[in-house]
C-alpha cells in the first residue's frame, strides 16, 4: 500500500518583504485509507520560517500544519520549499514543492480617491459623504487612513475596519488572490446655515501599520493627499418637507423676498433637489465696507457675516476687496 500524500503545495506563492507569508499544508490518507499521516516534514525551510498549529480533524483522515514566514530585504528572490508526509509505519510520501517568491519592495501606498487638489462641494444643511480610498501594490500591506488636519463644524472621518480592526482588504494568506491592498474611509459633513462659502483644505494620510519590519520604516511608506472642502455660497438644496416658508425660517429671512429672488419657481413647494438662492450675490465696488453695503441694502453686518463664512472675521469698517463677491439678503420690507 502506498504512503499518505502531502497536498496544499505545488506552484508558486508570492510574499512581500516585512509581511508574514502564511499558508496551510494538508496531508491525506492514501486512496485505500490504510495509511494515515502522522507527521509533515519540511526541507529547506527558510530562516525564521515555522511549522505550527498541527491539527487532525476527527473523522477526516487528514493532518494539516501552517507555514509562517516573514521574509526580510536580504531574502528577495525565489526559493523552493519541499514537504512530505509520513505515516505510522515511517513510510514517506513523495515530496510536494512550492516556490516561495519574494519580489523587490513595492512602491508605498497612496490615496487614489479623491485626487490631490480635488474640490469636495457641499451645500448648507445637506449631508454628504465622500469615500476616501487608498491602495498599495503590496497586497499584504495593512494600512491606516486618517485625517491630518483639524476637523471642524461637525465634520467627521471614519476608516472602514474590515479585518482584525485594520482598515484594509487584501491578502492574509499567501494563497489569497488579491493583487493589491485597499483601505477605505468616509469623510462626512452636514454643514450648518452659517458656513456658506466655507473653503478650507482637508488632508488625508495613509500609512502602513508598523510590523517592526517595514522596509525603510513607516514614514518612508506614508503619503498625504489634500483637497479643498467648499460649501456653496448663497445656495441651498431643497430637502423633503421643505417649502419656501420653511426654508425662509431656516435662514431667518422673509419668505416673500426669498421667493422673489428665485424668479424661476412656479410653486411655493419646489421639488426636492431644487437649488435655491438664499440671497443675492453682490459684487464689491471700490471703497465698499461691510457697514456701507449693509446700510445700502437696509440689512445688518451680522446678517451678511452669517451668510458668508469667509467674512465672519472681517471688520465692519474695513474696505473690502473690489470685484470680490458675497451673499446678501436685502431687506425689502421697510417703511417709507
């Protein structure tokens, strides 16, 4: 009768410097079921590699063992690992060999979405989420996505936790088929009515989790992508349940004036998704100040500041930049 056979090897497995290669080898009884594996032995085991977690599932007539190895930079290249199974009489199976390939160190991970310098556009009082995606050509690379700038006004960022608390998908076992590692997160914001014309930079950062063996260190494999986060000036998108009265109440303005500003509307209850102007865009003239413009339109400096985030720190009597624009809601309900 023939000896048991060793399986799970054969072909080639690709690893990565600084990341554990992990795969399972299983030996099964011979076809007649008279010889059963009692051991799996390896030849030319790479330095630092181990065989562990031996198991024999009841009634399966198999024996499995895990192979684990973390290659270093001096182990780039290919090497054969051969194994065989031994039965209770000492007979050995034929050897099964697998080629372990350690390629040169891959380029560092990078954020692929959104692109550097992209503009993420938001509307006041409308929740919007933007997916942030990072990729590494090293499928074993576990990455951490974070925001490297201060979030404000209710902005949030959360990284997906997909595998053992780590925000990535890729290879865990050497026999997995993923050709890259992917990490995802979500930047989310519901801007209030006082952040119209907000325009700030937000930066996302990707870095590998430190395994203690990252080539060049974590800093060398980290990258940052910055985008502009903008809230549309003077614009609002109709939400479910809105009509001109509720929108006017939200912004603390007169609903008849608001309706008059939006001359193309034929209903007091615009369709959800309709873009409304919540004021008029005023182009600054030479010598204008917030106080002078507020007086001209019979409104207040506070009202102008509330509609224009970029003017909240501007002094009332300081001359504004000519030809710039800001949002203003004119007071049309004044007495003669």
